[in-house]
């Protein structure tokens, strides 16, 4: 399968690239390196890296030449970044996605697999969160991801033979995830643990999250790509949740390190509980998360130990 992976030098994209190559597929990566790293692709010399922007339609056409599938992961990622740079967020996430779809239409791509986010749901009203939960995003990022999904599904509806599967990731963690200015909780905790600094927990720490390992997310991407006659939006989570307090305990145990925990007031906009209902992707694609949190965190901390000095904080 000839494929284009936009954002393939990023955290999740690099795992999609690795899995594709391990199955013998042909891979081109288009990445601006805005938040991605060349070294994420260091183990994959077979992947052709084109450094460029998804806002550049003519470059996208070159990068996608002959592709059967486009995995579209390139994005301005996260609520915080989108609140600081809402226009840039929309240009990359909406117009960039439109460019990917236009390219798919031009060259007759069979499938677009779009990386969406649980951020499309906005304020959570019920858990577990099924795909039918109201989608009322509360950040520009959630809004642009929802817009990206709607564009993908409209193209799949109108422009045969394009099919589009949108994957709504919950909290993804794993190797190649660095703590940067927009960091997620696991890289932040790992960074603090490894540097013997205090860990800050917001609120009482009993809020819960659905963490899914990046290897499982990569697998969901390939299952989506291989499906035939399927378009739609699907949750990608582990289907289980863990409290932030429990996460701290597991990270202490798996790292063998200890850190003092400080509590700070809850942050505005943080949801209390999050848990994916994964019955739709299970029944449609046979997807089930395989990596348990403890072993995933052990692998992650081992990697973080060796890479910490390169994190751009
Ligand atoms: N990490 C998570 O928990 C999570 C959760 C939900 C959704 N997602 C989605 O998954 C996808 C991958 O996210 P990630 O966590 O790997 O983040 P990441 O920042 O590591 O990956 C994004 C990649 O896109 C590239 N990029 C950014 N702007 C670009 C542009 N204009 N043109 C070309 N490339 C560009 C970056 O350089 C980077 O390599 C994103 O679409 C993100 O919205 C991630």
C-alpha cells in the first residue's frame, strides 16, 4: 500500500510510519517539523521525508503522488496552542485538511484516515462517551477538529471513491512524546520525576482520564486504512480510566523514583472524568487496546530517561 503520512515526524505519526514500514508498505511523510522531529524517523530511513506544509496544495499533490491512502495527522495540536493562535490553528487544521481532501480527490485516493480528537465533544455530559455524545467543542482546537471531520465525511459522501475514517483520540501517551510548552500530563510527570522535581496535581487528583498507548493508536490507523466501504467517526481510547492520583502512583512504581506531590486549584475548563465508549470501533474494525498502562508507562519512562535532554521546554 502506497501511503502519505502528514505529520509523520510527530509523536503519533512516527508510530504510524513505523507500523506501515514493518508491514512492508511504501511511505512518504510530509511534515513542516513545526512540532515534529527528524530523529523520530531516524530508525526509518526507508520513509521519504518531505519537509513542507499542508497549507501548500501543490506540494501536497507532489507528496501524495500515487498514494492509495493518506493518513492525515499534521495539525496545530492542543487547546492551549489554539487559544493562543486561533487563526493559525484554523489555517492548518481546517484549510490544511481541505487541501488533503482536494489532493485525495484529484489523484483518486481510496482512503483518508483523519486524526481527530475527543476535544470535539466539548463539555462532557455523560460517560462513557459514545460517538453520539453531543459535539459542542469549547476550544478553537476542538472546533477545527470537528470541522475537519465534517469536511472528511462530506468529501466521502460526495466524491466517490474517497472514503474517510476520522479517529477521535482520547489521551494518547508513549515513546516520542516530549514535554514541551503545550505538554500533556504523562510527559510532564515523567520530566518532573526524572529531574526529582515536585509534581503538581490540579484539584484533588481524583479526576479520571482514558489513556491509550500510541502503539494502539497506530494500529487503529492501519485498521481504518485497510477497511473497505467504511466512512465515519470513531472513538479511539482504551475503554478504561484511571485517576490522576493512581497515575502518579503507577509512574512512581514503574520508574522507581519518588517525587513530592503538590496540589494546585483546578484549572478552568478541565473536565472531571473522561472515558471512551469504544464499542463502535470494536464492532466495526475489531479494534481493542492491547498495551496495558503499567507496561506502556515502563517503556515510556525508559525512553524518557534517554531522551530528556532533547525536550524543548
Ligand atoms: N497526542 C494526543 O493525545 C492527541 C489527542 C487527540 C488528537 N491528536 C491528534 O493527533 C495528531 C498527531 O498529534 P501528535 O500528538 O502526534 O502531535 P505532534 O505535534 O507530535 O504531531 C503533529 C505533527 O504535525 C506537524 N505539523 C504541524 N503543522 C504542520 C503543517 N502546517 N504542515 C505539515 N506538518 C505540520 C508537526 O511538525 C508534527 O510532526 C494531530 O492531528 C492531533 O490533533 C493527538
